[in-house]
């Protein structure tokens, strides 16, 4: 054993060290190469897990369904259909509407919570944060079913209101509606708003607030002129973190949406399932991606300008 | 290897870099090994056949014989609609046994994903009613069949007898189109049931479904119904719960929903609509690459057994393919369930589904999904 390793070493001494030396030298000289080497595991995962599937999706979107298989002549027909048939536009619009409202509601509801912990809690802050994110330790599906129980026909809200005599018949718009989807999304994604908001509020230098008070700002003016602009990065991050994934959400509308609450994610799933039109599903996914990217860019641009005006 | 007090070392600030890396490595290796351990435990169960079936068929009551022979239940995977199931298997999902219905059978066979069943390997085959074997597209040659018939029944209206007022005192499909009950009606989501009901309602005979005119007529009927529907779902439990609470007064369901609700004491009836119910026969097929072919036959044998049949009739209200299963029930009880010892009588009294082409199926699903989305 020891002999062979020694022999092997002796053999390789002639050439390889120089080669590895050359490699090391190359790495030493080129900063770019070193950078790529460092991120190579991540890069490999990204390539296999994101870029490859995306390319497959892209190619698929230019094909056509043909019985059980695909007609592989490239064509823009799927994109033309998405553009011309009203159903796709309407579903996209509805998805953006629902997730837009859910995003605004989530951020508005979570801002006070994050604000309170950042400014008024002085001990055990971590405990507070953990307590606020506690509901998110349960499965997403469980939270959806919990809302089904709360909003249902014989659910907590309806039976409570009926017992108090506020309503005669159960409120039916609570479940199987866009309202149900918005409420559930706003609750289910709250953790993704609280954390970035808390971090950005926590970072604010308290002496700036004191300075504002000294210079004559009341609490409201102080909030609008100092706290809010300085916490904008957190608000923007929260908006992105919620808006992007909820637009394509599939489970929530499928279980709580009813006929009028279906979103684009449900339709994409159907293309890969019952409707059996994978190219169309691929096209819809890509169109959705492009729309989200466009909306995100516009949003970023607007907030940049607003921030520039404030500061 | 010497054992170090790692925590103590950290506290004293004496943990060497090498020790730290070793600790990380062992944690990493341990994490990677966790699923490997679990997999080995699963493997002893994994030798069982996998049965890919409709929700509600994944219960031990149907597999008494299988369990007695193999000591465990088969593995289950559940689907909500048969198109979804076919798409999943075409995408590479390999199972041993699956569960299509007569209307989908020729298309399933055409996909080339299934192997003929050799009846000589099934101990209960002699008792299976020949009328149910003799289905369109079921003959695989050399005395073999593609699908072993298992259950048969109807798609009809389950309605609350205390909340629904029958139009002219007759049970009719009009209940599901009655604006009086807007927002309190439910429907199965799959076109494989709902669209055919639309055809019955629109008065289109099943042998003329594949025409533009038929599509237009049925689509018009489905669009008329859509605003009245509270929710479309493939999950029968959702419909059953809604019917039990009174959230829905009537819904398109299979036999089992009505039977289950009645056994819970909910005042429901499974309608015999004057226009005729939708009738079907479902059965089991074997995947061509079935990894546990012997156990696949055990699954089928167990499903065809008399004990399973009695449970299916008594608890689910479905017809069974084994004629001996009916022996312990009297005619009165069977007709109360909408069943009979002579299946043809029931199947022909309703509208029996006829297989359609793949193009028709795709076109129908595409159109129906658009209608459900509100277009």
C-alpha cells in the first residue's frame, strides 16, 4: 500500500506537478476564473435546475400539440393565441388583480407589526419575531384548509355571526370567491413581509428621529419624512417577495377560488393535465414570466423616482 | 477516534479549524444518510403493487384478499379525473394497475401504455358478468382483455330531499339548471362526466357527439349552468360535505356520495332523472412496464372478489362485476341503490357512455375548461 503510493508519487513527479502548478498559476492570475470556481457548485445547480428547464419550456412553447405527441415545426401560433383570445388576457388580469390586492393588504397589515417590534420592543425581540412567524411552521395546505374552516358555510365566521344574530343566512361570498383567495394569500405570505420590513425598520438610526423631532416635526410628519422613506427598501422587497410567487399560485384558487376565483396558475396546470396541451402550458408560463418581469421593472422604476423626490 | 468535548472547545475558543471542518463534514454526511435510511425501510413495503386509482378506492376494505396473501396493502396513488391520470402516466409515471372507465378505454389502449390481461391467471374470472367484459375496444385477442371490469354505476344528481322541490314532482336534470338554486348547486369538474350530462340535457344523442353542432349545443347548455354552480371539484368529499351542511342542495355525483350521505343520516336521494342518468363501467388495466406483475394480478383478483363486491354494493352503492356479490342482497335493496342483478338493465336504462376519439376528448376538455373559467 505504502509502496504503491510512493511509486505513484515518484512516477507523477515528472509531469503533473508542473501542470497543477500551471493551473494554480492561472487561477492565481485570473480573478474571474477564481470567481467562477468559487461559485461553480451554485452555478451547476442553477444550470441543471433552472436554466435547462427554462430552455425546455422555451422550445416547447414554439411547438404544437398533435394527438399524443408534438409537431416540432417552430411556430408562433401559441403566442398569437394568447394574444388574441380574450380568456388568457382576462385570466392574467385577474391573477395580477388578486395578487396585487393580496400584496398591498399583506404589506399594510404587516408594517405595523414590524414597526412595533422594531421600535417598541426592547427585550426578547427574537422571541417576538419567532412568535409572529409561528403560523408559518405549519404546512401551507393546512393553512388553506384552516381558512376553509373559518370562511366556510358552517364555518367559524358564519356560525359566529349567526349566533350573535347579525345575519340570518350564512354569507356565501366568503368561500369559493376571489375574496377567499385574497384573504388566504394575505395571511399565508405574511412572514415574507414581516421579516424584510422588520430588518429595514430595525436598521433606522434612532438619532435621525430625534433630530426630526428637535426640528419641529410631529409624529406623523416624522413618520412620513424619515421612517417611511428609510424603510422603503423593506417595503419594496416585501412587495416583490409576495407579488411574484402569488401571481402564479395554484393551490389556493384551486381549493378556495370557486369558478370565479380561478387564476392563470390553474389554467397552466390544466394545460399540462386534462386539456393535454403542453406547448400551450409552456407558452402561458413564459408569458406570465414576462409580464411579471415587466410589472416588477415598472414598479421598481416608480419607487426609485418617488424615493428620489422624497430625499 | 478520540472523543472531544466539542461544545466545551467552542466555549473556550479552542476549537481548531480542522476539528470544525470535521464536525461540519460529519453533520453533512449524517444529513445525506438520513433519507437513505428511510428509503431502506420503505423498500420492504415498496415490493407491493402500486394501484393508481380514483379517490375513495384507496381503502383496506377492497383489498382483504390481497392483504391475506401478501401481508400488506398495495401502494396507492390517487387521481381525480382519468384524463389527468393518463397524462401523468404518459409523462413517465409507472404503476402496476390503474382504473379507467369504458369511455376512455380505447384511448388508453391506443397510448400503448398497457398490456393485455390474461384471464386464466384470475381466480374469480369465471364469475365476472360477461356483458361487462364485452365492451367496445376491450378485446385484446387470444382470449385476453385489456381491462378487467370492476365497478359500474351512474352519474346522477344527489339532492337534499328536504331542500329541493322537484319540478312537476319528477326527478329531472333540470334541477341542476334551476336558477332558483343559483349558488347552491355543485358539479364534478371533469368533462368526462359533466360534458356528457350536458349532452343529455341538450338532447344530443351520444352517437352524434362529434359534430360542430353538438359542441355548440352542449357548450350553450354548460354556459347556462356555470353561473349557478358554487364550485366545480373532482373531490367528492367537498361535494358530500357541502350537501350535508346545506351549502349545496343538489350536485352531480356518483353513486357513492349518495350512499355515504344516506348512511350518515342526511336526507338525500340519488335521482333517477326522467331524461336518463349517465351510466358507465370502470375496470382495471395493467401497465406495460408493471414492476410487480404477479402482485398486479393479486390486486385485480382482490378487487373482483365477493367480499370486495359486497362492500362496494353495500357501502358505496356501486355495482360490482362479480355476479356472486349480489347474492346476499335482495332486489328491493338493490333497486333502492339504483342497481340490479342484471347490469345491462340499469346500464341501458340510462345513457351508456360511448368511447370517443382523442381529438374529441381534447377539444371537449379545452372548451369545457374555458367555459368553467367563464368564457
